[in-house]
C-alpha cells in the first residue's frame, strides 16, 4: 500500500474554499464510506473539477459529487 505524500492534507486544503474546509472534511470523510465504484466516481468528479478550474472547490460542489457518487455505487453506513 502506498502512503500519501507528507503534505497531502495541506495540498488538498488549498483546493477548497477556505470558509468551507470544515464541512468539506465531513463530506470527504463520508465519501470514504462509499463502495469502490462510488469512491471512484467521487474522486473522478473531484479530479475533473480541479482540472476545469483554479477556483476553490465549494461545499455545495462536494455535496453534488457525493450525491452523484452514491447513485453510482452503494454506500456503507450512509
């Protein structure tokens, strides 16, 4: 298993709207409870958004990614 880079959390935080970081952490945590397909969808949507715009990612965008991801897979405990 590969480990995350040392500054991964800081790098991720830089992509998020500063005032939404706390809520974003909760959504990202919820995404980890998705099955493999759902998590893959969430990460794909996140990556597409990062490539599409340098704007910080908002809480609402992450909520949409999670909702879409739940439809593509089955969540565990959500």
